């Protein structure tokens, strides 16, 4: 099952990177929605999910710093 979570996070990351390039608030929020879905499903303590959250949060901090 962990392999499926890793694949799901990788798909979420690819989507997020595309969304970031497009600078689309709607698509970026969808990446967060995916993360929250994983966390609510009980995978909050899985390293790859935690790393995904940190990546999303870091991107948000970076964007806010440039504004």
C-alpha cells in the first residue's frame, strides 16, 4: 500500500509543479486538496506525504517572500 501512496504523492507533485508554472491559484489549491485527502485518509505520518506538505508550504513561503 505504501507504494500506492508514493505514486499518489508523485502525481500530486507533478500536478503542483505544473500548477506553479502556470501560476494558477485554482490548480495550486487542488494540489493542497490532494495532500489533505491523503492526510485525512491516515497517511499524515508517512514520510513522502510529510515531504509533500513541506514542499507545498515552502513554495507558498517562497511566493510570499517575492511579493
